[in-house]
């Protein structure tokens, strides 16, 4: 089994996505604060972390200012990689609804940096692909000023229900800095196969979130929030997908997004090590 206690030349760069180490469910207050998450991630061998747009203000309100957050990243050797989550942009009410979120993302990037922003739609609706593409182009241009890529993610229950739809929006946007977020669970349970990664538009595969779980055919939302397991612990072809995104030109960093009730009940240090260990084991198999 791979040893996540340290990395060397050629080892995959791992990122602990925000929800992986919060110790809380979706929409709940994090049980573990920013410093705890950073220290646990660094000890487990992660090179980067993810942050939710709301967590900047929440951390400041808890008494740790921007300088303290920067100092924590420096002392742990981590970088901020992933900023979550840009929603409410693809549907009719998108421009107004997403304005505050975009400003918040810019504030996070100005304070701490970042590589990519995850973007999608949580709610259902009738998608106008052309309009969504125009909105995506405008958002990509704006966030590119801060060096941020846009990673579009499909959710099976949403207005962006599958990889094919997400890719069509990216393609029609013409945005060179927008591409696909490949979350293992959403990719397969949204009905995609590995052939979906051929001939990708824009920035191609911008980001990957490693996880696993059962094949789901109904009630996707509930399962997504309670059954996204550690990579290698479910029924999904995580190794095959890792090979496919690599063949499509993606070479990291590799985010890990896991959040089951059992996993989030773990001490943060245990959760971080389990996540890194599972991810490295899967990625070692994909390279083998």
C-alpha cells in the first residue's frame, strides 16, 4: 500500500477538498476549523487544500485573520488549490444570484490564491445551453484575471445533469480557461463512460475529485451526500477513470472528496490519512 506520510519526485500531488476534512455534512458548519484541517492534511502528505467560499469569512469570525491563514499555509507547506462553489449561473436568474458568490471567490483568491473554481448547478431547471455558455464565458474571463480556472461539474439531479451537457456548455462558451470537473461519483452515476473524455473542449479536464461508491439509479442527491466513499471502496472504476483523464492530458493535482457519515465522524487526522492513503493506492494502480 502507498505510504501517504510523504511524497517524492514523481509522486501524485494530492489535494484535500473542502468537504473531505470538515467533519460535517453538506451545508453544515465545519466541525474542524481551518488550522486543524491544514495541519491534518499536511501530516497525511497532502500538498494542497480546498476552501469553500463561505469559509473565509467564517474563519475570520472565529478569530483567525487573513495573515494567520496565510501563515498556516506557509507553516504546513500547503497551497490553496480548489475554491468551492460557483452555482446559480446557468439558469435564468443566474447573473444576479451568482454575483455575491463571484465576489466572494475573488476575495478568497486575493487573500490566499487558488488554482481552480468548481462550478455547476445544484437545482433542477430548464437549461438554455446557449445562455449558460455565454454566462460561463463571462465568468471564465473574469476569474482568469486572478489566474483561476473554471471546472464545470455535472450533478445527475440538476439542470446540468451529465458530462455531455457540461461539455456542450464549455464547448459553446469558447472559454479557454474553462473545462470539466471529473468527480468520480458524479461522472459514473450521471451515466458517462470513459469515451466522454475524447476530444474535450476548452481547458479539457481542469480538475478531478477522487472518491467512490455504489452505482445509483435514483435519489442521486441523497446518495451523493451520504455515500461518496474513499476511492477503492465502492463499485466504480476509479482506476480506469484515473487512466482515462491522464490519457486526456490531465496530470494533477488530484483532489479527494469523500464525505460519508462514518468518514466525517473520524478524527480529522485519521480522516486525512485514510483519504491520502486510498487516493495514492488508486493512483499507483492507475500508473501500473
